[in-house]
């Protein structure tokens, strides 16, 4: 399980880029609240993780073998899914459906990237962009006219860029 997608309960992807990621990955870990949308889209979850409070009984029965019930109420289902993916050998995790619907959940999901000091590469892709955590020097490709935001939660970190302008 090198590369996985975790689908959270926020807005289901509509943009071609996150949809391509979802369609091409072999392992889809679905937070229990996102299963309905994934199934309506036409894909089958590899694993369904959470406290199982947001999944219909019909889907619980249909996907019984994929259910990973983690009743802990101290963490949201996305954090449970990230911990499970890391524990089970995921090297790269793309999170979809992490934003939208509720601002407090969107913010908590974005902070999930900061709270996992793992070696696993994690990104959040939305219909409007991509969130990545960079822990050292990092290069990325961009194109003319693309919007890029770079910031640090630590004011002692110096950010420099080449070829970017505003």
C-alpha cells in the first residue's frame, strides 16, 4: 500500500485533477461519512474507517468486509484514517473531500497535515488547489498565471522563491 487516497466527508471532488487522482489510485480509504458519495460516484471503497455513525445500515451490510470500526470520539474520522494508513504502510496519502460544508471541519482537516510528523507524504487536494507540508528545501513546478501561496506557521522559517512574482 504505497499510495492511497483518503476521502473525507467534505465536498466531493468536481474538478478534473482530484477526480483523476481518485479514479487512478488503487486504495481508497473512505471516512464513514463519505461512503455514500463515493458509491454514488461509482467507485468502491477499499476500506471504510470511522465510528460508523454516518453510514447507512444498507452500506454497512454491503461493505461489511471493508469496515474498520474505530469508536474513539477523541479524534475525527480523518485523523483515524490517516493513522490507520500510516500504520499499514502508506508512503503517500492524498486527502480529498477535506474542505467544504463546515468551516470548523475544513480547518481541523487542514491542521491534520501539521499534526502528523510522520515520514508519510501527505497532501490535501481540493477543487481549488493543493495543500502540502514542506519540511525542508522543496522545489515544485508551476505555470505562468498559476496562483501559488507559500506560508509558514513558524515565523522563524525563512521562505525564499525563484521565478515567482506578485
